């Protein structure tokens, strides 16, 4: 269940409340079941999986990819697997924990673990949403945001792409307000 936190400390856990708060940004947040295939569940429970296992997970979830291909022209997908034993994890994550935008939508389907997306709303206020397993989030292109992992420092997420060229973060220099910044 997603958790949205406002700067004033208010939190929302109901999808209707979160959707209302994110509406000015046109962010889509949905729940997509992973299913109960025991082999896939076993792979999702592991910290690290190899490329063949990643492809096995992706193929099991390709019904969602087909929907995105048909409805929005998505062309490719991959599975990112992050956990504390990855060399240079902090360096990798430091590319995304500052306010930035992308030229393309940022689309993630969290299949294990969790992460936090922060957003600057049109009125200048900031919010953070914790996305958890079986949650799909689409952050529209040019939406000012940041991302970091929760304290577990583990996530498996399917990333969907219309192209791969719009993925370089363009930093905005907007400061993340106290209480919303990654610790």
C-alpha cells in the first residue's frame, strides 16, 4: 500500500487520497498483482538474481508490458534489482536523490522491496510517496522529482521505456525541504 507524506507531516494511505494529492502532477499510481506463481515468488524473495532469472520474471509479467505497448507505445522493459550488496550502490543512487526531470516518462512497476519518489507540486510544495510491491507509478516527463530507497535498501522494479534516450537526469537545483530529503 502506497504511503504519501506531505511536508506538514500528514500521511495518506488510501489510494483515493493519494491520487487526489498527486493529481496536479498527472502522476498515475495503480495496483498491479504480481500473481502467485511459486517460481516467480521465489525469485522475488532473493536479493540477487541473474539475467536469466530477471528475464523469467519479466516474461511472467509481460501482460502488463503488452498493455503499455498497445496503449502508450512502450518499446522495451527491463528489471532493475538493487540491494545492499551491489558494489557502488550509493554512487548509483546519488544520481537520482536530487531534484531532477527526465525528457521521457519514468514508469516503474515495483515487484519487490520499496522506494520513495519525492515531487515538487505546481504550487511549490513537496510530497513523497513510498511505493511498494505490486504498485505501478508513471511520473510524466518534465515532472520535478527525486528518488531514494527506504531503509531496507532493496527494490526490484520493472522499468518501461518508450525510448532509452530520455533517461539522463536533468538536475533542477531545487532544494528538497527538511524532513523530505533522503537521510
